[in-house]
């Protein structure tokens, strides 16, 4: 394969998870007898620009379909994060009722609802019909297309040159990262600001977060790689912050390369130095991750076998993409996990792709009272433990598999 940023053919193995169905392709009950499409899930690192990326085996429409099932608003802590973001950015950059805000990957309107509350004009770009519909139900205007240079030019022509753009957990999800980033250089006003949040590759490696790899993630991002990609496509990174989301994320703030309104802060150089110290500035720094992923998998399987031997029932919470990566890499067998609880009604009554674990409501959890509850979206462990603390009433315990198998007291 060619690097999706620089075009190099010098691609080095980083992680091979075998084959898996798309992580959000939940199976309907009436389709259980039908075969699923499984694709290789292979991650490589470019030896020239150090962008870590998934090898392409299917079109993006395969992963972001009309019935895409991930709705951001089902996490109360993520909603609080979005509200805080709007408050902080509005204050820092003086956004008022004359400003224009565009969010790319607006999902179900989880963030723009708070922009709208402030009386600031806003527009969402969201290509998946299910979440776009939910955003419109909140009164948010949505353009239902994939973002890139062509759409950015159209939006500017329609009067939507932006003072602020937000792009949360989408930069890693685009196959043509150059066209995507260049679109923001087109969309921003001369003094505008573009913000991007994405899981930090440095944390992924350090914390053995291999389950954040799935087909919808085309790239796994360090600031070292992002800084190069932005510079090549008309943007300048002028600030960076860390956030705790998704096991540790970066929030990058960028402006047009020709902008005189923003000066690069010391935080950028500091983060680049941290990544270099972690070995991410040399291709050898990416070696060994396969072994770490296999160790997590093996410990998880040992846990399931031990529970079976002791007669302990096991269920899971959160029909999340990362959970599907873990379960399919582990080659989960029927019955090893009885069911997975998810509070999204759109997922209930369906089955996890690959493993075919049934997805149920919280009422089933209360009725069946499993001995162990595996939290698949481990990034939300604190929130989930608080919400479901009642499982202790029947002696139930929470379990997480990443970075180390942990049975929580």
C-alpha cells in the first residue's frame, strides 16, 4: 500500500488483528443466518512520514452507512465535555452572535446544541443519515455529505466561512486525510480557528490500547504526524492540549498557514518533545505493539476460561467498536459472554458483529444478575461503574481488559 499522506511505499508492520467485520455493522436478528463480510484489519506505519494507518480493504461507505449506530449523546460525560468546549472556545476567541461555527462529524448534534443555545450561527456536516436525523431533531442545520475541499468551497460560497470549526474524533476516520485537512484551510476565515480532537497514538502504545484499532479508523495520530500533514495542507498547529477522552486524546488548535492572528505556543514544542522521548520520532519506536496486543488478548481469554471453570456467569456492558475489536481478536466462542448491555435503543435487539453476542437493555442485566460484567468501552469505566453500582448488591464485579486484565473491587 501507499501511505495515505506522503505516498511512500515504505510501510512497516505495526499491528495485525487478523480479519473482522466492520466494528459498527451490528447484526439484525433476521440476518443471523446470513454470512458477514470480514476484512483484514492490518495497521502499518509509514517509514517516511511516520503516519500509522489501516490498510484499505473496503470503501468508507461500508463503515459509515445510513444506519450508523454510534450516537454521541448517549454518554453524559461526553455531553459535559462538549458543553465545556463551547464555553471555553467562546470565551477564548470572543465568539458572539455574529460568529459562525461549523462542526464536521456533527453526529447527533451533541455539541452544536450548546452553540445554538448561545445564539451563535452553526452548521453541522454529518454524512450518516441516522445521526444527521437526530441532529435535525434538535433544530440543527445539517449538510449530509462527506467533508473535503469541494464541500468546503461550496460552504464558503453559501456564506459559511467559519470563525471556528470543530472536528472531534473524525480526523482518524478519513481515508483521504490530505483532502480533509485542506478543506479546513478553505473553510476558515483569515483569523479563524480549527480544532481537532483525536485519540493520542502515544497513549495507545503506552497503554496497550490495541482495541481502538478498527476499519473505520484509517489513521492513528501523533502530533509529529499531524503537524506535518497540516503544514502540507495549508494549516498551522498553534496550540495543543491533552484530554482524558478515549484513553488519552489531543486537542489540536490550528489556523490557516497565512494567518497572522495566532502564534505557536510552547505547548506544541513540549508535546513534540514528549513524543520524541517516547520514541515516536523513529520507526523503530513502533515495534513490539503486536506482542502487547496478544498479551492483552491472552489474559482476557484466560479470564473467561477461569470464569467458566468456576461457574461464574459473564456479561458485558457497552456495544462499542473497541469491544468488537477485542472480542473478535480473541475469537470469542458462543456463550463465553452471555449478553452485552447497551442503553442505545437502536442497538438493542441486535447482535455484535462477528461474535454474535446479543445486545440487550439494562433491564436484562437486573434480571439475570451476572457475576462479572466486562466494561468494553473502558474509557468510560468511572461513569459506568457509578451508573451500575447496584451490581454489587448481588455480588457482581466489574472487569476491564485494557491495559491489564482487572477485576475491580
